[in-house]
C-alpha cells in the first residue's frame, strides 16, 4: 500500500478546490496487500 500527499501535478484543480498548499492524500492498493491491511484501512476510514 502506498500513501502520499500533494497535488499530483494538478495544482490548478487543487487551488480551485481550496486544497493548497497541503493538497490531497492518495492511497494506492496493490495486488500484494493482504485483506488484513485492507480491513485496517477501512476501519480507519470508518473512524473519520
């Protein structure tokens, strides 16, 4: 699982959305992530 933040070279959009200078968080799951990792991520989202 990859997690990073920024504007992903879409600064005009993030500026219009009022998300600068922090940008957004992006999470990328891949084929080797376990179900435990996915469930942990979903649990964290449910806490927000």
